[in-house]
C-alpha cells in the first residue's frame, strides 16, 4: 500500500516557512535585477542627470521636504499606460522632457485633494520642457476618473491611465509604491531623480522651486 503521507505537501508552519522563503527569493531576484539594470545604465545614460540631481537636492524643503531625492540618478521604472486617446505609452516616450509622474485614484482622498495643485503646476510650468503626468490607476468604474476631473475643473492635465492593476503591481515590487498618492520626478534623460510617497502642495512656492531647479531655471 502506498504511503500517501509521503506525497502530500508540507502542512502548517513548515509549509508557511517554505512559502515565505520562496517569496523572499523572488523579492531578492527582483531587487537584484533592478540593481543590475541601474548599475549598468546609470554609468552611461544617467551621467548627465547628476548635474540636475545636484540642483534638485537642496530644494527638498518646506512643503516638499518629504520628497526623497536620490543620492544618484537611476533609470526610470519601466511602466506602461495609456494616453488621452488610449494610445500605449511608457516613460521612455517622454524622454527629452522633465516629468512629474503622479499615481492617483478616485477612491484615494489625499489624491483627490492634491489634484487641483497638480493641475495648477501644469498650468504654471507645463510645456515643451515639463509635464505633470498624472496616471489614474482605478480598476473599477474606469469611466469615473475622467468624469471626476471634468466635474472639478481639472482641465490642464492630460488624461493618462492604467486600469488593469499591472502598473501598481510593478511599482509595488520595485518599492516605489506603498500607497497612494505616489509621485516620481523623472529628468529629461528618462532618469529618476526623486520619489514622494504621499501628498504634497505641488503648486506652492517650494514645489515650484524644485521643478524650476530640475529644469535649470532661475527662480521667478
């Protein structure tokens, strides 16, 4: 008679330990892949962004003091989303332009509260050199976000979205996202300069000074 216990998967704490160890291995592999990608590329593609980073770092004060400016520029995350007409996009499509990537959802109260400020920032500094790329990540009632923006007069921001949940999963694995809103400053070389995990007053003078520094502009 076959001993069925020999073919059964581990149970209880032992199985949990095995699954937990497996998850740690996967996380380590993801982290290693990201680190390898950046260590290879930063030495080349992101060297010009070091000067930009040096200008941005001192501006993380006041209302944007919580912005975490990197010690060295790194490649921007590889994420896919759609544009205003549903066209497929990645951050690489914005190369040559400084972008403030903001992830938001209609169910996120702090996200809704900071959208007018992001809209005002786009109105103030948006153009050929800079854009606020606010990406909606709602996965239900996907027609609601665009309607919400219209209802609240948010009309300077172009509508970007990723409503399948893939973008959030990608940025959670990379450590960019622990909640919403999350904002990533990406320089014109498509190199990541800073991250903010939480809201900020993006139309205030401190935020304007940070973006102007990223653009190499003087105050005012």
